[in-house]
C-alpha cells in the first residue's frame, strides 16, 4: 500500500523516501525530524548528475535505412522519428565504444506504464515488433548504402 506522509513523497519496498530534509526551508528541522521518526524504515536517495544523452541525426544514411526498413515492415504505416527519446538507457556508452551512431526501435504501446507495477505490452505490439526486428535483421544490410 502506498501511503503519503508529511515530508515523504514515496514509499518503495517498505522504505519511506523523504522528500524534505532538515535544511528544507519549507518545513524546518523539527517537522523534517518528526516525519523521519514517524517511520521505522527510511532511506535517503542521493542523486548524481547521471550520464549524457545521445542524439542521432535522422538524416544519416543509417537512420534513413532503418526508417525505410521499419516502414516497410509496418506496411507503410506512418512512423514517428525522433533524434532522442526519454528514458535512461546508457546509449552514450555504446556510441562511445562503437564510434558509431546508435538507434533504438521501441515497440511498446504508448500507455505501457513502463517500470510500474502494472507495466504491460499489448500483444499486437509484440507481434508487430517481432516482424519489425525480423525485417531489420534480414533487410537492413541491403538498405544501408555502403560507404565510399
């Protein structure tokens, strides 16, 4: 059960994650301490800077080839092409190691509640995704012009 308490913004695996600290001018040290003492199990999350995002131009020959093959696999349905998307995939590491642009082809439904307790994938998206990736594996080499 998720419960809200003063000074806590989330309960995760039985631990309360305080949203306010003793130095928070909105509540002051006494109320922050009281909020912490009201729970037997608390945790503090310290967030770092994260890692850099990746943006791949949709004008690259590779990007155009992927879009063409995916479009064919989807029977010519309109595609949404984005140079980057939300989420936290460490794509920068792949791009850095490979020295090449990185493209992801998501197949999930827009309302999949990703990483939530009720995360889901519509079966039609799964079957379409299988078709898309099978077509990419079979056809991308021929659709991607050789350099030079």
